[in-house]
C-alpha cells in the first residue's frame, strides 16, 4: 500500500486488538492488487442493543484512477455479532469488489491490445 492505513474510531474508544485485526485484513488487499494507493477504515459504534454494541464499518480503498467504497452494518433483526465479525464481512466485500475490478482491468487491457501483424 502506498499510503499507511488510516483508522478512524467514532463514538468508541480506540481498540488495539481491532486496529491490529484491521491492519492484517488491509494487508491482504496488497496480495490481490499490489498497487493499492490507500485504505481508510471508519469504525463507528452505531448503537447499543440489549445483546451488545452494534458497529458500522466504512472502507474506502484508493486504486490508480478508481476508488472502492463499502459500508457494512449488521441488520437490526440479526443475531448480534462482534466488531471483528462485522469488520471481516466488510473486508470480505472489499476483497470481492477488488478482485472483480482487477479482473475487469485485465480484460480491458487484453481487449485493447493490438493484434500482431
């Protein structure tokens, strides 16, 4: 990654364990595409439920000439999941989008190549 990972904690205290987990997940993006320019993750506690806190994760990934944006919040009617599980679901979606983008870029480059004479 060309820029360091940015983490923003809203309505909650900084968590070293969560920050470490997010750094590990963000590092995996470089394995999918080695030219990721930036990654900013916003973690927000969006409410307290009788079964635990609810967290929203917004992830912005900068790429050459493109950005990926994912926001993930657990649905209200689902069993409560911790912040690590919610983070993993958000990063799973970012990874899917990044893989799709990389495949599309490769396909476009392949189609744009002139044929040999």
